[in-house]
C-alpha cells in the first residue's frame, strides 16, 4: 500500500514522536503519515523499542505505595473506559485526521483564502498549527517561505514545486531556506495536511494581504 | 470482584505454567551473550505469556507479577519526566489498568511487553503532564485469525535483545542523551542530533510483522 510513497518523515521526527516531545500538530502529521506508510510505521515502532529499553533499564525504580496493587485492581473492576467509536475507512482522511475533523472529508469546514484556495484550521494545542488545505486543480499557492519548519502531506491529488512532485502520502519538509510555489496537478483538486511551528511569511506584496485570513 | 485482592498476592506462588513453552525452546541464535544478563531475555519473553493469560483468563496472578515488575518502573519514568510522586503513583496505576483492559491489543510480533508498556506510559504522560491529545496512527486491528506465529514472536524478542546490546555499547554520554530524550527533556530539534541509532534489524522485523498483518486484513 505504501510502496508508492517517495517522500517520508525524518528519523528525528519519528524519534520525537516516539519520545512524546512533539507539539500536537506535529504528532497529528506523524500519525497521519504512519497510517499510510508502513515503512515509517516500522521505523517509529523501532523508536518505541528504544523507549521500552529506557523504561526497562533506567537505573533506579520507585516503589509503589503499599495498597497500590489493590487500588489498581479496584480501578480495573470499574471497567474499561468507553472506547471512542471506530471510524470507518475514508479514502481521503486517515482516522487520526477524522478525529480532528469530526467526520470525513465532507465534514471539513473550509474557509476560502483567495484564488479558490481554502483552508480549515484544526484544533491543536501548543505552539504549532495544523490545517487542511484545498488547492483547486492547476492552481498555485502563493510563494512563501518559513520562519520555522513546515510539513505538507498530500491526502488527495498531487502538487509540484521547485523541489519535486508530491502525491498521496508524500511529505514535503520545508525549512526556513525553502521558498516554494506549490502548484496542484491539473487532473484533480489537491487536499493537503500542513503543519508549521512558526508563522509563514509571504514573499510578494499581494499575498501578504491574505495573511489576516490565513491567521498566520 | 477484584476488591479482595491485596498486595499479599505479590508474594504468592504464580499459577502453574505449562512445562514447556515453544517460544522458550529456542534461545537467542544470533544475539551476543551479554554481561550476565542472560536471564533477562527469557524474563522478557515470559511477560508475553503473562499478557496472554490476562487476555485469555483475566489471570490476576499474572497481573500481580507484571505489576510488581513494571509499576515501579512506570512510576520512576513519570517522576523523571517531571511528575510529582503522588501523581506518578496515580498514573502508574492507571497505566497498569490500561494494560489489563488492552491486553487483547498487544501484538508480540511487533513489540516486547516493555515497549508496549512504555507507549502506554508515554501517552499517559502526554495526556496528564502535557495536557495534550495524542493522535495515534490508524488501527491495524488484528483478530484471532491474525495472531502472530511463535517464530515471529521469538524473532522480535531476539532483535530486541540485540538492540539492547547495541544501545548498551554506546558511549555513556550518548546513552544519557537518549534517556533524556525519552524522559521528555529534549525538544525535537535537540533530538535531531541523536538519531544515528542501530535500529535497522528491528525495523525490518517490525516491517515484516506489519506486512503479515496487512495480508491478514485483506
Ligand atoms: Zn513514510
């Protein structure tokens, strides 16, 4: 299923995901990519194994309270927490994203940001931001660069920029040195998940007018 | 029904085990012998059976043994991650309760019990200490029809033992940085310099397990 993905997550992102030190928006990006990419999932789970090693081999342990086991059994007897309802497979949104959208692709609450491009900001806590982008077939997103890191993953359709061509599951990792103008393929509207850990800055005067709408 | 259990259970003999366990018959084939830690490989493999006994028979004796081993480690892990002792105690209990409730989700062809416990404890830390949601990848639910082969379980144990050897052989400074990373003390940018870890073989093993799971799902 994931053979066609060309652009993957980096080891440092996967290790930080395993260690639990990413902002929520980046966790969402990683979980979404892992849903589509078994190569990265295997790498992420091998970083989990390092965590298992750290847990097992940490020098000193801390004794539990005297009644701890009995208390835990009482906790267990209360029953399992109610599992969240299982999401159905969706051809565009992997389940972690469905949780944030509150449904499937038809439930995304798009806001127009100009030139037919739409976005939906997803509710995440922390310093980073996650949003879904809708780019009409054949449309270019304004040239912009980044103060921090921006990850963009294709969910539907494909886009090209100065770097390469990106299709479903591919992640483009852009740091502050990259100025790019992603253009959606002509064949299909493109939907992406984008996360940033710092505001974007646009390079031309006009697109800067969009910034209040972009909330960036 | 469980409220009568108390800590005395910890000292009681464990339920009778089958005389021979197929996955213990094979010892580590390729793993290097490690400084006197030869027993711990078996001990780890044994936890797999403990989780199965909880899953299949709600075996409280098996749980008590797992608790005795893992709960103090989870508590220490959470304290090192910045929790105060009272909260760490409470969270360690919740992590162990989650282990009980989710025993049917544990896949021993992809993770050791220690790794699985780590992921539950890590998620608890994100939830309680960082007050953040933790998005998880799409579930690769596996039913009884996809229950892993013993050979795959053994192979994963062996790869994990080799990973342990490799990590133990790293320079002290690097080992400390890895610990810091997993206690949540390094930002993702600081982690970037720590990623040259010897994970190739265990990664391939987990990848095979994922392939089999995908195959069983289709
Ligand atoms: Zn990947």
